[in-house]
C-alpha cells in the first residue's frame, strides 16, 4: 500500500470517529460500488479491483434486478444511489421515471456522466430529501445505506423521510446487512423488526441466504427455534459470484422454494433473490 493510500485510510477512520462523536455524517467520498471494475480509496485514489470487490458489485446489481419487478411503469427513487448503476437497471427494466440521490458529490458526478440518460441525480442525504416533495414516488429503494445511518442513531429519521416521499400505497424496498454475519455493521433481527413495526403495518423481511458461522450460528439457531425469523427462501446462490472468504463453502438457509411469494397483494418473484448477507425488506406505505 502506498503512502497516499495509507494516509487515505487514516483520514477515513479519523473522519468516521469525528462523525460518530458529533452525531453528524461521514461518508467515503469515493468508496462506492462502481461498474467496470472501477474501485477507489478515499480522495479518489484508484485501487486494483479484487475478486471480492467485483463480486460485491455483482451482488448489488442482483438486488436491483429483484427490485425491478416492482418498478415497471412506476416513478422510482433510489436513495444512496452511489455511482448510479442501479438506476440504470431500474430504467432498463421499465420504470417510468428514475431518480437517484446520494450524499457523495463524486458519486453523483459519476452517475450524471455515466447514467444521466437513465435517471435524474442530485446530492441529498437519506435524512433530509427536501428536493423531493411529499408523495413524490411510487417506489422508494435503499440498498446498503440504513446501516450507516444507524451508526449515528438516525435510522428512524431516515425511515420517516423515506415514508414522506413515498405516495400512499407505495412500496419501500430496503436492503441492509444482517449483523449476525457482519458484526455490528447492520441490524440484528429484533432491531430491524422493531424499526419496521414502529413505522409500518404491512411489511415483510426476507432473511439473508448464508447461515452465520461461529457463535453467531448459535444465535441464528436460537432465533429459528423461537420463530423469530423473517421469510426464509432457499435461494439459488451462485457462490462464485458472492462475497465469501477464500476457500469457504457457505451453507444456505433452507425454507420456501424459490418461486412466487404473496405480500400484501403483490406477487413477489423470489427466484430473483440473491441475498447473501443482508435483510431485504418490503414495506407498504399506508401514511
């Protein structure tokens, strides 16, 4: 690692610590998911993409393919859109209008230059989307963003803002990591369940596909025994395109066969789930 890269890492951790202490935001201005193997350290320093980085991009893309089944003919907002690659998937899948916002100026600049024909992009935070009026969108999407807000105790504020811009009867689709696999970076089942129950009458939580290892496996088995679980789909996971430690063959949770799952009048195609580490949430906005 070069001196510039080391300094970039030091800045990352220092700025994050300051953000945590002040309850304000810190963001990795270039550390986002980019297409074509593009990968950066903070400050826009290019780095060589690893297999894990490339697989991370593939998994992000697959989440948007899952979301695309709800977006046909709809006005869609992607919150925390990063480089904008997901907005292109949604537009090409038949969304009527697509909007993307992110706190990162560099990511939005990239999105406008690369995917500007697919969506309208602007800089906004998930807790303050004042550029979007009430009832703005039919479908609101947030992929791997909510866990960063949780670090600052702002997850409910984010949910309320997402509800505000979603029309009555509209759909929110959220992905955020399961902490059983990624430590405290994410939500445990009781945390995500409580957050949703406090804000929605009708919601569905799909479990991630991978069974956790070590002591976290015990927690998963206890949840299963107590029926404190989301919907478990026996997902068709392509391990070669997943983020897993070298040489590890992950175990897949077993439940409903992939196919059609009914949620609040919506027929959900669960064959499109490729959800290895994160909860995937569907929530109906009843205002």
